[in-house]
């Protein structure tokens, strides 16, 4: 009884560095658990992580061990160490497959991978992984109240990849790599048929097709001119009122006249 009263008194005041150090180095795991929970409630996540790791290692198959492992994952998430948080949430799912926290943990695992998704101009491998993780959650829990949120997240992640692909088209055009610009623009239009960038992508496709044809060797020039005409007609049909139509009309006329286009 005296030991319990002592623990309560200790936890009722702020835990000093020296007290914390003694608890970490000590072997009173009940005190470690109570202290870790106290620190967790106070959002002192860096310090509670150390204790929760000790608790789980000491009692992995107990209720305290399970809670410690779950809160390890949550604490890493709160400190924005999303790679570690994802690791622990993923491990939690395999270690405690029948826990009532499985649905939440699976969502949190997916959310960690979403947070690890970089800006659109960087490699999007993590974004692909995030989409897969979120979709896996939706497939596993199709009636979850989180499904609508997940679908919005997936849309945002896909848009990020879409934007990266379009920026590559722009970059090839800007650097006058006409062949790459044409190829990437054609891939983009077939991959993203409803993109908000579709009109500008079509414009870049036709313009760079004109420039590619003009700068081709004679043996390939006529074939590329004919292909450019086809691309222009497709663009004009799809975007009749495009702000680019007059410019492209002018460029097409100059191409057919053999005028030099810069």
C-alpha cells in the first residue's frame, strides 16, 4: 500500500531529470509504466518512448506490453518521426492482430506513409507506397467512417504524381528537348484523360511536334509534319475555344511554309 501511495505522489509532481534517469535505470517496471503513461498524457513523447520500449521488451505478451507498443507508435507519430511510427504501427498489426486497435493502427500506418510522401518535384516512390497503404485500408475496412477521408487522400496523392509527370513535360519543352517533350506529352494525355493540365499538355504536344518536325533530317521531316497536322486537328477538336488555338494556327501555317520557328 505504501509503495502505491509513493507512486501516486511521485506522479503528481513534474518528473525531474534525475528522477526520470533513476526510473529508466531502475527495475521497477510498474513505476516505469505509470511514469511513461504520465509523460504520454503530458505530451512528453521523447521521454516516454524510452520507457515504453523498456516495458515492451520486459513484458511483450501482457496488456501493458501491448499498450506500450501502441503508444510507442503514437509517440513517434507525435514527434513527426513518421518512418519509425510507420514501422511500429506495421509491427503492431502483426504482433497484435486481434487487438481492437487494429483498424486505427492500420489507418495510422497509412497516414504515416502519406506524411512521408515528398513534394511533387521529388521522386514519388513514397507517394506510390502511400497510395497502396491507404487503398489497402479501404479494401480491408470498406464500411469504415474513415473511407471518405481515405478517398480524398488518395486523390491528393494521385494529383501529386500527375503534377510531377506534367512538370516533366514542361521541363522538356523548356530545355528544347523536343522529342522527349512530345513523347512525355503523349504519355501524359493517355494516362490522365481528365487532368486539368490536359489543355496545356496538348498545346505543348503540338508546339514541340512542330519544332521536332522542323528540326528533323529530311528523311523524317515529312512524316513528322503529317503527324503534327494530326495532333493539331485533335487538339483543335478537343479544345475549340482554347487560348492557345491562334498561336498554334500561326505556327502550323509557318511550318507548312517552311519558315524558321524559334
